[in-house]
C-alpha cells in the first residue's frame, strides 16, 4: 500500500468488524475552520479534496496529506483517525 492508509478494516466472520473513523471536521472546527473552503485554503488542497475531508468521506489518505492536516490543525494523527471495534 505504500504511503497510504486504508481507513476501513473489516474481518469477515463471527469475530468482529472494526472501522477507523475520521474526525477531520471536528478538529478543524476546534481551530476555527468552519467550512471546506477554509480547510482548502489552510491546507492547500483542491476544493473537492477539502470538501470530502470536511464531510469525513474518505476511504484512504496519503501520509503526506495526513502530515499536512496534523500540522495545520496542530494535532496528532490519533486525533483525526479513531479506531472503533464492534465486538
């Protein structure tokens, strides 16, 4: 997979289903960024990318993008990505 993180993980069967959820919008709003446009300008990404990030609609994210988000929002990756297991 290289420098990308897959943001969904499913183990099929009777064991558990786990998923990584996204909290980009929550962290952005803590920093006063209340629109996708503001996020776009702050991070320096394309409008469609910022809109998907702001709606927390991702399947994967590059390490460089995650790094830029963390630097802009002054947070850690664990503040943006949350692991939730349904056991």
